[in-house]
C-alpha cells in the first residue's frame, strides 16, 4: 500500500513538472469571454457615455435655470411699473370738482353770504334801490360764480392731465377704460361749469333785475 501511494505521488509530481496542464489552464483563462476583445471594450465605453450624457443634462438644466433667473428680474421690473391707481383717483377728483362747479359748493355759498353781509354794512339806509341791489345781491352772486368757475377750471385741468398722462408714461401700457371715462366726464363737467360761471359773472345769465 505504501508503494502504490508513493508511485501516485511521483506521477502527480511528474505531471506538474511538465507544465502542460498549467499552460492549458492559462490558455483557457485567456480565452474566457468578457475579459478581452470587443465585448470588454464596449463594457468600458458604457460608463464614459453615461457620464457624458449626465454632464450634458446638467449643462442644459443650468442653462434653463440661468434663463429663468434672467427672466425673473425682468418680470419683476414690469410688475413694478405704475399701476394706474393715481390716475384713477385724479379722474374721480376731476369729476367731483366738475359737479361742485355746477352746484356752487359749500365754499361758494359761504363766499356769497359774506359778500351779501358786507354789502348790507356798506349800504346806507338812504341809498338807491339800484345801489342796494348791486351791493347786497350782485356782489354775492358774483362771488358764488367766481368760486364755481375756479372749481370748474380745476376739474378741467385735472381731467386733461389724466388723459394726457399715458403719453408720458411707460410705452405700451394702456390706460384703463374706466379711468378714461371718468376723466372725460370731469373734463365735460368742467367745461360746462366754467361756461356757466362766466355767463353768471358777466350777468349774461340770470342777471340783476332792473331797478326801474
């Protein structure tokens, strides 16, 4: 039994010393697929292509973010433009002043009453009827007409300024239709009130009665 074991060991040693089985194993390892050749090159190129695509997508996202950052301040600048609230308020004021010019207003009434009181104080008891009419009533009506004319002129100027404001504002920013309508109403009332005030102050409309 010992002799057979020694012979087997010696045969194995002889086989390993020839080198033939080892060389065969090395050749088989070299021919193993996926280690060398076109398949291995394709596997090596795949990560590079994925990296390139990732970098390209990142570049596109950065460009889009930059464009958004540039567009945002522009939109903010447009939003910070005039809102038209001041023009609307001025148009309403113009229309209100036009109405006041037609009714006389509180200031016109007080001014007329004051002139009437002054005329009574200045007029003597023995003055003629014509003089009393002029001093007591004529000056009072003229004072009321004067204040009505001032209100009408202010309404007219304010309305014209509101209508002309878009020509000196932001280009391409239209004026609200209701602002134009109210401003035109103020201008119209101002013209009518100014015309009536002039006619009343000159005694062409509702003049003093004759003393004869």
